[in-house]
C-alpha cells in the first residue's frame, strides 16, 4: 500500500510528517532523531550528495562548496550553483533534500513512500511552484498537490478542537520569506481568504542585522578578519540569534587565522537593530486587513508559524499589533509538515473513495493513512498574485501589464478573455501571449511566467479578423494553464509555452510598432447612480458592468467608469487593468454623487474622449427621467459630432424617447428589464469588439 507523507521544504530547514495509525499527523524524525533537517547540501569526497546536519557542519567549518538558501532562487533559470564537477539548479538541490526526507520516512516507517504533498510559500509564483513540482519528480515522489505553508499551518491548527468558526491571521516568518494570510477555520472547511507577503524578508535578514551587531562591537582588525569569512560569520550569527531567543546576551568565540575573536551581542541591541524588519511585517499585515475590509476586532487571533517566530520580539510585535498574545498550541516548526501530512491523507482518502465507487466490493481495508474523523477536510485557497499579460495601452503608445485575474482568486479557477487578432489566413498564423504575475501596469514590475504561443489556426481564403477566446486556469497547486479557442470556428488551438526571449522586459519599454491591425478603443461606462438605483438595480448594474468587461479584449480596449446623479464622478479614468476596473465597479455606490437626477455625463465624456483619435464609445445607463433632458440631449449630440458613439441603455422608468435622443443612432438606444441587463451589456461589448479593427 502506498504511503503518502507531507513535506515542509523550508528555506533553512525541512521536515516530513505522516498520519499515524491513530489518525493523527506526526513528524518523522531523521537518523539523528531530530525533527528538522537542514536544507543544506554538499558533496562528499566520492561526489555523493550529503544533506542536513553534516552539510551544515561543513558550512560552519568554512567549506566553500556548500549549497544553502537555494529555495530563494527556485524557478530562476539564471541561478546555478557549482558543486563538484557540475552545476546545480535550485530544483536539483531541492530534489536532493526531498530524496533525503523520503529515504528518512521509508527507513522509519518500513514501507515505500510514493506520494508527498509538498508545501511552498503562499507567495510562490508559477515558475517557483513548477520548479518545486519538478524537484519532487526528480526525488522519485508523486506530488499530487502543492500546498501553501500558511494553509498547511492553519490545517494543523484546525485539527485541534476549538470554537466553531475562527478567523485567523497566519503570521509565517521563516528563514527566507514572510507570508501573512487571512484564514477562516470552520468545522468542515478551511478557507484562505487573502494573502500578502514578501519573498525576500525572513530570518536571514535578522542574521544579517546580527552580523552587523557582532562586527560593530569588535576591534577593527578582528572585525576585518571576521568579515573576510562571511560563511563562518553567518552561521555564527544564526547561532547567536537562536541563543538570543532564550537568553538576554550571547557570545561568539571564533578562532580564525590563529586569532581568537570574541563577540558579545545583547538581546536589546539585536532587537533595536531589527525594529524596522518587524515594522515591514506590520505594514504588510495592515495592507492585508485593509484589502479585505476587516479590522483587528474581526480577528480571533494571530497564529505564528516559521522558525523565526521563536524570537521573543516577534511575539511582542504580534501582541503590539493585534492587542492579544499570539495563539499557541501548535509547534511553529512542525505545523507546516503536519498540515501537509493531513492534506496528503485527505487526498488519499478521496482517491480511495473514488476507487470504492468505481470498483464496489474492492478491498480497501488497507487504505492508509486515514485522518481522524471530525476535522476539516475541505481546503480552499487563493492565489496571492494577479495574473496578467503584456498589452498595448489604449492609445497604442506603450506596453502595459494588463491584469486579467485579480489577486486573491480562488484556486482552482479560470477565466476567459477574448482577443482580437488579424489572421493572414495562410494557416501559419501565430499569436503571442506574454503571461505575467504582477499588481501594477508597469512592465518592469512583474514576473514573466512565459511566452505562450498560439498556433493551429485553420487556413482560409485570405486575411480575416478573428476573436480568440483565451482561457487562463489555476489548478489545485496554483499552476497556470492556458488554452485558446477561435470563437467563430470553435476549434481549439495549440498553445505552447516557450522560453522567454532574453530582451524581456526591455523590449516592452520601447513603443509598440505602428501599423498593427488591432484598433485601440476606449469605452466609458456611465452609470446613473441616483436614489432609485439603490438595492438590486445597482447590484444588477454592477453585474452588467462585469459581463461587459469580460467580453472585451483589454489588450486593445481601455475601460473607464463614470457615476452620475446630482454630480458627475469620473471614478476610473480609462485603463486596461482588469483589477482596477473590477475594484472601481465594486466601489460604485448609490448616493456618492447625490440622490437626484440633476446632471448628465456628456460634458465629461466629451472632455475625456474628444481629443482621442481611435474608436470611442460610451455606454450610458439610465433608470429614470433626468431633470434637464433637452440640455443633456444637446450635449450628447456634441459627443456624436466629435465621433464619440453613445449607446444608451434604459430600464425602470427611463424615458425611451430620451434614450433615442442621446444615442448615436436609434439602434443604439435600448430599453430592457433589470434581469436582462447583463445579457444586454455582454451583447453590446461583443458587438463593439467585433465591429473593431476593420
Ligand atoms: P523555517 O523557514 O520556518 O524553517 O525557519 C527557519 C528560520 O527560523 C531560520 O532563519 C532560523 O534561524 C530561524 N530560527 C529557528 N529557530 C530559531 C530560534 N530559536 N530563534 C530565532 N530564530 C530561529
């Protein structure tokens, strides 16, 4: 029978756990009887890999060829480390650590270990996750799922009895990363609601500060000598740091080049040197709370995980932030591996259940491990990044990162976006999509996930404009998959991931080449936000706005939002960023511009769009009779003359003759029922998209 384990593949230490015969997750100690194994790799004299304490001892002994902290470079193709006579990628080195943990578990349990749920920082992006999966494969492990570390910790916590539903913050400060996640733990379900983090903030930064403290207290010759041995200095700093978690002062005594160097650091001095690091974790925590609209009153407690939360300053900081001491009861170094083991057991249980359904009567008496009953088995997670692609801005003057799936999206999940594309029709067409993870429009600010090349377009009579529906999906491990279909033919296209060209992102700093057939377009949605829109009309209008945007090719179409009633508010200047558009739609509120119908949006539409040369639209939504309809009709005509097309959509007590007056043509005036608003907006979006580019 297969045995599945959970592995916490840490930056500095790793751990492996399984679900024991009593149904409880349990750490499997290594050959030295220790629960944690250092994520440090070296080669012995025979060129065989050495992992863990022995390798770490070599590092402390000043041996140059020791690999550590490689998790920080996971998925980075530029990072290679020379050990022995070959170069190693972070995935190669991680595979050695995983293989060691696998062997350790097999030795302790006496059975082959075939499956492992491996944990990754919440903040890991697609290439980092893909490299982790690859490491598992090379270690001979079947990795059915990657799990985020804070989720694993929350699951370990959720396995303990407690009040029915608890909302907690998992404060995960490890060796190399900091993650803060908002998690809801219920009796059956654990839901990660949102996450924030810094990929380059961790215990290692505390070590760096401590080296500063060690050196500053030494006579110059000693400081110079010690600084010339950075490996030794760092290992010693980490040791002092850990001592300072238990004592008020710590001393290092080192013999280098025949000299004995003695450095003393007090906890007080160390804490003072690290205050800003704690502050950084605080800023990310506040950002997360703000983003989710919660306050500290909504938070049941803060769960510390990761080795670095052992520092007393962290516990004090958590209490300072949240007003209560950190939650206790789970071991900060073991929680992640224990949660991963529980997840592995849950997956095996589900698989056994599937087999039972498929093969009734089959003997599953041996199906192990089985997790204790009465603990949450549903685990829902989010992705901490926004998924986007490189696009031309509305004016076609520069490249921007256009967000498609905003951050904190549930996994698994998917979204489809249309792209307008001019096909030569000779059967050799290719379309390129540069997929990114990043929060801003700046092309220098994102991680490039890959160049997806779409081919397989059928040959046709000649050139034609096509709409390609590209779907983005996150699987259970938050890895990205891209598929594409041509809308008219419905034929699935071929999507290949290709290596990124060396000039990315620099090439996107140049202005896009002119003369493309993909006509840029700007659309303003102008929504009546008067008092009568309160309640379901607003909710339906927001839904319609979303349906509208989902049908647009945001690589060529920029969308802006205007709310109006007694005043006009340009709540979003036109942008290609789906996340900004979604946020602005969500923020539409009745009353924000007054409750009446005293004004109209056409002067602002004219101001925003009159000087633009590409195609311009405004879809105006009206639900009642405006105070100055004839004046508004006149101002709308000025927009028509300037080449801005106005599409008028009315419902409720909107005046149909007036709608025809403000629309650019009678076909562009529509009266509908509230329940059909989304459908109408979706159709308008499709029509203006398909009318483009000719
Ligand atoms: P993790 O990535 O969760 O394994 O955390 C490893 C980090 O925790 C490393 O930077 C360790 O130096 C740090 N760490 C472990 N134990 C302690 C301790 N007692 N005091 C301070 N830091 C510690």
